[in-house]
C-alpha cells in the first residue's frame, strides 16, 4: 500500500471491522464462507475454529484481498494503542494457515511478501445477503461474479461490539502473588510430592477504567508480575513467559484454546474498574481443564495516587501471603511500588528485548539504543545492563562484528548489572554466555548458568542458553531436557524453538530438527538462524536439492554475505567445485560496509570445499580472536570433513572441549 492507502487502512475500522467489510455480511473464497458480522468462518458449511485475533487478522486481509498488507499496518489495526511483540502477529498468521490446512510448500490463501507483509491470495467474492445491498458482480481482487441473495438458516448469536480493553498498573504485582497461592495450596493438597509442577499463565488484565494514559505501565508490570510469581515457589509453580502470554492482550480467546497453546493448568484473569475517584481491582484464578473458578479477590479503594494505592493493596495482602507460605517466602509489608521513572525505564527495557529477539543487525542496534535509554532513565537498572550485555554478545556471535569490538563492552555491562544486583538471574546468564562463548571457560560458565536457574527457575533464556552450553559439550540428553524446560516456559518463542532444533541437529536427529525448523519458518519465514540450521540439516541428510531451495528462500528475506558462504559450502559438499567457487567469489565481493565477520564464515566454506589447510588456518584465526563460533566446534556437523585432522583435534583440546 501507499502511505495514503495506509492512512485510509488505519482510519477505516470501526468495532473491529474494516469499512469495506462492514458493507456486506458474507464473503466466499473456494470452499470457505466468511460471515463478517457474526465473525464466523465455515468450510463446506462446517465452522472453522479461529482465535479472536486470528479472526481480526483474517477480516483485514480479506478486506484488502490481492493487496500487500504490511506487518505494521496489521499490528496497528489488531493491537491498537498497545505495544506487543511482533511474534504475536506471526503466531496468529501461523494458526490461520493451519486452519486453512496450508503447509510451507503449499499456500493458496495467506502469502508472505518478503520484506513487505502478507497478502490474501484467494479469489474473494462478495455475496449479497438478504439484509444487505451491494453492487452486483463486485469482486474484491479480480474478475466478476453473479451474486444471489443468500442467508444462513442456522440462527447464531450476534457477537457483541469489541471493547477497548486495557490493563493498567493498578492491578499490582502483589495482588497477583496473593491470588496464586490459594491455588498453590490446593494443588499441594491434591497431588503427590513427586507430581509435576503446575503451570500458570497470567493473562493481561482488562483495563475498564477508560484511562488510556495508563497504557505505558502495562507491559512493564506484566513482566514484573511474571518474574515475582516465578520466584514465589519455583519447585511447585511454573509461570509462562511474557512473550507467550502477551499475544492474548485484548483478546477473547477461549480458555481451552489458551491451555492447549501454552500447556498450562491454571489461568489468572483480572480487571480494573474506575468510578469517579474510586478504583476496583479484581483477580480470579481458573483451573482450565474443567474451568473451575478456584479463588477470587476484589479490592475497592479510594483513588488519590495509583502508586500509593498499589502500595496499600500490597500491605493488606502481605500478612495473608506470609501465612499461606508458612514463612517459606515473606513479602515486606512496607513494600512500596517503584517510581514513575522506574516504570518508564522498564518499558524501555521491554522494547529493547523486543528488538533483541529479532536476531537481526538492525534489531540489535535498536535494542542497544533502548537499553541505553533505560539506563539513562534509571542508572540502577540491572536488567537493562544485562540486556545491553546480551545485545553486544550476540552481535558478535551472530557474526555481525568481531568479538574484540563489543565483547569487552558486554562484559562490562554484565559486571555492572551484578554490582547493582548480585541476585539478578539475567546478569548471571549474561556473564555465563560470555564465559562460554568467548573465554571458553566451561566450568565458570556452567556455574553461572546454574546460579541463574537457581535464582529464577522461570527465566526462559537461562534454560535456553544452558541447554546450548550442554549441547556444545555433546551432553545431548541433558541439553534436550533443559531446552524442554525453556520451551515450556516460553512455548511461542521463535528463538527458543530454533535453539532446541539446533540441539537436535547437533545430536544427529536431523528429521526432528527439520520438522521443528519448518514450523518456526511457517511462523516467521525470514528468521535467519532457522534458515542456517535447516540448510545444514538437509546437507547432513544428503538432501542437497532442499538445501539449495532453502537458500533461495532465505535470500528472499535478507541479502547477507553468509548466505553466499552457505551456498559455497553446499556446492562444495555436492562436489560441484565450479559452482562453489563462484559462490565464494560472490561472498568475497560483498559490500564493504555490510556488517559481517568473515572469521566464522570462511572455515565453513573451505570445510565444504575440502580445502582443509585454508579451513584450519581460518579456525586458528578465530581461535586467536576468540570467535564465539568455535564453541560449537565439537558438535556442529559443518566441520565433519575436518575431524580426522590432528590440527582440528588440537583446537578442540585448546578450547576445552576435549580432555
């Protein structure tokens, strides 16, 4: 769309329906019929279940059938006035494609336009309803069709208008903690001591105050509530990570759907209402398998200062929580909520993590900017320093810059975070990654990872990177168990699922790795690390056709030098030296200002071309520069052609991967 069309797109929605769709009730494409007013999709007369957000996205795509709708336009329309991760959109697109029975190789409805957005490709017909008048023969994207008056005989309840739900800071971290513990006691009384942990999802609170100015508090408090709950009783209660629960913000998904997607036993829902100068906060705990309402609380307070109100609620609940825990965990009755500056800093921190999770060079640049802004807003913000450390570390390990450029900055940021908060799980995780990837200090790294997991068992990144650490050493059973914990905590995370696939690939479980990586790419077709691993797994299976096809698809989403490097590697493994040399020449002609570090790329290229001397020489250069890519030397199969060379074995020993 042009900028003018985009503005019309943004302004043409009322009550969740595009104006172009609100003019008719029924649309047809192939074997499907979409009832706009009732928000129902049917296939050959049978209902197709969709999430609330999935339905909104489908309506928007159908309204602009044949046109490319950008991700930003969809995000602004489906999640207005709130800041949510882009993963929420890709997850809903993935579920829509599943509903249409589409696969990665067979897509007839929702197409991804690389670097642009999504396009609804089916031939959409606008069908006249008995109660609606439309222009005869009108079709949304192409051609004409004769229309007839059609009305469904089956009566259905009309879906009520969409409300503008928001959560606000008034819900309060301590209110959530108090709500969870009655269920914890109930669970403990109903299960054996060795039963698995219960898992809970804290859904975004509904803001019924009518005050949109509270929105900037929302995402920060969501993350803080999840962190606090995870610390209360980690042996018996697990908490789903923020990136997975935030897709339900302002949604109306059924509890069964949420439970199935997230794998949870309990859901905590709540709302905040305001009447004149009074505020009412409610919270309710639900057991999802039978939708039993286990526990509820309601607080009616005078509103003078929201932060003072939150502190008051915290004080009232502290005694009850302490009694429930039997002194296992105490909450200070004098607790007072953070300052406005702290909330604003946390919002900046969350934006930093959002861009950090993209795993792209622009994403890392934006992440660093937001983390630095958070530190400027609140200099004692340990998570922001940890986020900055993680950004600098991954910029090196993703081959954008040489380790000498940013790893010292990463180490300084991680150490600063620990100076501020010695019990920060994020800071210990950040330091562990540096010790592992660049110092090859495996014992210290393992100790730091274990410390992080002990401090916060529900921090997904700690489990994710600890699993990778175990995988690099060939401890695959332990690694997969640890990775499963990360996936349980953050089931919709692209990078967690991708790194789990990496361990499967390292372990030689290529088919399982490929299947899982294809699922990741269905959710986000341009995710770079998933493409790299998918190409590598196909090569190990000897399926070079699919490996080259994957490279072609990858190049459609980004044009980075290492794609040519992988192409040279694949052709080399195929024995096609001329094609491999041509790809290598293309790699060497890469733009001089392109952000990439050739040290991790060229050993892979020369390994594939069976030019062992050059491959070993570049690995030695990587050793001298402490390249993070060498951490995978023992298990990454791209190095298999070099394993019988004693020089390669010497490198493994010097890095600490062999005794």
